[in-house]
């Protein structure tokens, strides 16, 4: 017989068992659908290119200084360009905000100023138009810009004639040179505009400003290790030439994809492994069902064997039926996958999409479809091979007897069913343990002390007014910008319902965090680590006088900033408690002096206060040493500032009057990222919440499938053992004896699986170690709770069919046989 004949016969056979077919198809569809959906996200984030040519040869160059993360200066960049031989080309970029004047409201955009080599290094090809050309970087050339695909769609209505169009950004007319493709990301999804970086003489001479990241393309046959060794040698050479700025500094390289998604790889692969467990449990469940069905069909197999069918023929027929079930499950799974994927993407707030770059382009494409087909074939083999092998070896003598006992299975086959249940339970325990640990970790994370009070606080971003937002800075422009920000704060404070209003250059728990160099007075070596440079890097932000009150950050010692702390007065600073402990242990920090520049030139700042520690970077990190300066004493005006407003009412109600107050100063002022501080905190935990919810869903699915497997096995055992139970009850066995025997058999398999699963969990939950906060990877409470919960669910799943066995009428059971 041909495969087509096997398929035709299999379809007829499956139609005669509609409930078995339906349950098997649905079970596999759940597992295949979940795997397909998650793989589509992993494929979009980790496996697809971000629009770069040969991304394996692209590297990012940053730096390290005395064990702390650092970056690269513009003179270092120029030195690497001319003296490094491992790279074909090297480029750099820096953050730049753009205010786009549109037909409705002005729009604030994150962008990048890029060096001339940038797009060539990336090997990126535009969707429309061109990238930046050499002429765009010449002094006096008309401003040009390249747009992201998303910006083109949202702000330019996907206008096919957009290339060459002139738009007003930052007070200048920019010509749109081109539009990048939807896959292009550089260096992060939040950046939507790229414009020429025309280096100023000051930038080219500033060896001390290590604030930029480079990208480079390795030459053919040059390894990353060889390139790293060359950069180390060059770093040492540059340090000898410029000891004040470069001693102790060293360049480091890493693959560019690692910079974009490297930290996501472990957790995404862990989730992929977890959903793979769900599919395996689904396959075991179907295998259990197929095993019981194979035992019921032993007489049919015996007849076919007696008529000349060999064992390979019988196995092929049964595997064909498994393939039909898996194909139907795969087709239905694709529909489920679309729902899973839509739900998954809906769980991603905008910040999380940027943390999972490329997640929003996840779709059921040809690659994902191929994986779904492969999962279906694997499911067919795993769920159908063992039942097919067993069913192909019928006991002809017993099976062909009228009322023969072969149809009821046998001890060996019952043990196999029990073994599959044990394996299902073990896999479920691993997933439940992982989910339990993440739930406990997330609960601990939500209870940490933030160092500020997020309730009743409104936040909004405002860029420097576009008329002053030029690439070059001078004292007059800086003064005008500072006056603008001061006016904003005072106008907002006057809005009815506002309790306090402040301003900061960087918001706690925001996407961007900034560090600065500091030198301590009287400690030429920095006071801690030695070495001639004597500087350290600490997180830094410039704030207004009422910022601490608006955020609810306590002032522990000294004072907060006042309006007198302005340009022309003695420069002052406030340090966090962690910074005071680190740099002045056992001493009073108030009154100490530090500078952000060369100690020989200053200016020096006096510490006037010590503020409480704040979790600025992420909730799982203890408060870092933190430096605050008075924003009206800042040498360079910020491109973007964040206004924070405290109120006793619902902060959302303040949005219209606060907008109106700011627009009274500048009617074209863009206002972006308006949200409550509680929303900011919620978005800061969006990623661990997403991982926790996903693993909890997978663990819940596993628990349901395991319970369904136990229920089906006990139900099948009862249906196949009706005669045996009838005899035992006729001979005096009490209903509770029958119940105890069935429950004991089921719970033995469950407890064996729990023991095996706990061992597996102890080994595998260590993969979650980096995602846990306040709980160990082998937390005893979790490892005790998981088997207890699973045992309770398993007991209920086994009790329902086992209880039905106690209601069997012995005489009716004996007559039916």
C-alpha cells in the first residue's frame, strides 16, 4: 500500500475516534502555537539582521578606565582611524535631539549625528533616496538628514515623494536625503533621524571627553582578538602621549549585535527552552492517549498481522496517523500562534519594544513557518513512535480471542503509561519552579525602596527651544536656554494644583543614564585606587532647586539647591549618600570640593548637601554614587530636560494646564513623553514582568497538560479495568479500597516525577540566576511549594475518574465481559 492509502485509511480511522482526535489535535496545537509565536520573537530580535551588511564583521569600540565602563574621545577616534590597521573603516556618532515642525504640533525626536563613514561601515542601503554623502559634511553645506522607516510612516504619511523634501528641524531647513528600510536600527530603535556631524575644533582637541562609541568593520581574515590586541597597544601609546586624559584608559571591542541584543540572548533562549518543554509535555500527553488507543486496537493489529502485514507496515500506518494528527495540530497551531503573538506584542509597552529591539517586526513568515512544520514533524515522531512500536507487536493468540485480555493492556504497558506521566510531571515541576522563582523575584522587586515617592508625580520632556538648539554652544546661547528652562519651572509652579515643580537632565529609571568624570580635592590619585589620573566616573544629573521636593527625595544632611546657586556664584554640588560613603568614608561630605574638569583649571564645586540614595538605573541595582549639580550653573545647556510636577490630585488632570503654561512661553515648544512617575516605574519593570508572565503562562499550560494526562490515564485505566474492578468488588473489596489502589498508583507516578523534576529544577533554574532579585536559584520555599501545588492538582485530576470506579456495579461489570 502507498503512503496515500495509509493516509486515507488513517483519516477514516481517526474519524471513528472523534474525541481522541480532537483532544490530540488541540493538545499539540497549544504546544506548537506557543513555540511558533515565541520563536517568531526570538527570530526577529536575535536572528535577523538590523539592516547591516555582513554583521559578523561589525564591532563596537568603547572603553574602560580603572575597571569602570568608559567611552572614546574624538581625538582617540581620529587616532584609531589613521593608526589602526585591523579595520576597513571606523565611524562614530553622538546623540542629538531634533524638533521637527510639523503641520500639527512640533515633534521631539531622538537622533544621531554621525561621522562621514557611518553608513558605509554599516553597509546599510536606504529604502529610498541615499544616505549621507561626503558633501553633506562640508562646512556651509545645506543641512541634510536621513529618516527611519517608522518616522517616514508616522510623521510623513509614507509619502513616496519625501526624498528631497525640505523640513524645518531645530530652526534650520533640512533636505531629506533618504529613508532607511524597516529593519534598520542604529544604534537603538529610539533613534529616528541621522544627520552629519561636523566636528568643531574644540571637539577635535578635547582628549578628556570620553563620551562616544565607535563602530568599525574588521578587515577580511582579521579576528576580533587580533583587533583587540592592536587597540590595547594603541591605547597604551596614546596614553603615553596624553597622560592627563588617557592614563589607565583602554579601548575594548565587542560584536555590534552583542551591543544591541547581547544581554537578551540568555533569557530569550531560556524562554524558548521553557516553551519547548510545553511542547514536549503536549507530545507526551498525546503519546499517552495514543498508547491507550493502541492497546484498544490490539485486536485490529493482530488481525492485520495474521493477514500478512509485517511490523514495518504496521508502524508506518500508525506513524501516518500520528503525522495526520500533528499536521492538523500544526495548522491549528499557526492560528493559535497568531493569537499568541498578538497578545505577546500587546504586552510590550513602548519602552519594552525598545529594550527588545526588533520585537515589533515579529511575524509568521517563511522561516517561522518552517520551524512550525519542523515542530509538527517532531511532535508526530515523539507522540507516535512509541505507541506505534508497541502496537506493531501484538500477541496474536490473546488478541484474537473473543474477550481476550490483551485488549486491556498488561503490566508492562501500564508501567509505560506511568513512566510517561512521571516524565510529564518532572518537566512541569521544572517550569513551575522557574515560574515560582521569577514570581517571588518580581514581588521582591516591587517592594524595594526607590529612594523617591512616585505617587502623584507628573513627568514630561521638553527639548531646548529650537531657535537655540544649534550644534555649537556659546555662553550667550547657554544663558538663553537656562533662562527658558527657569521660566518653564516657574510657570508650571504657578499652575493651580501644583505642589512643587522641578527639572532634571536625566529622570530616574529612564532609558538614558549619563556619567561624568570627577576629581576630588586633595587626592591626586582619587583617594581610592591610585594612579596618576586621579579621576572617577559617576552617574550625574543637573537639577533645579525644587527637584528634590518634587520627587520626594530626602535631604539627609546640608541643604538643597536654591535660586541663588546660579551662574557667577560659587559652584555647588549635592552628592548621594552612597557617593559620600564611597569617597569620604568616615568623614563629613558637606564642605568637600570636587571638579568635573582638569584639577589645575577647575572650576571647583563645594558639596552643600547629601541626598538619600535613589535607584536611578534599575530597581534591581542598589543606589549608586550619584552627583547632582545646579542646572543654572551648568556649563553646557542640556538638549532635553525633564520637568517633574508633584500634586495632591490625579497628575493626569494637570496635563492640559501644564501644557498651556509651557506654550505661553513658546507656542511652538514640543512636549514629549508625558507620563506619571508611577508609569515610569511600571515601565522600568516591564521586562522582568514580561519574562515572569510568559514563564508563568508556560508553567500553567504545563500544569494543565500534566493534569489532563493524569486524568486521561486514570480514566483509561478505569475503562479498561472494569472487569477486574467488578471481580474485586464482588469478592468483597470496598469502594475505598478500589479508590485507594487507583489513587496510590497515580500518586506514586506523580511523586516520582516530582522528585526527578526537583533535581532537574535545581540544575536548570541556575540559568535564571541573572534575572532573580532577593531570591536564590534554589529557594527552599519555592522548591517545597511547587511539588505541593502540583500534587494537589494531580490528586484532583486522579480523584475524579478514580471516584467513578467506585460506582461500578459488580454484576453489570461481570455481565459486560
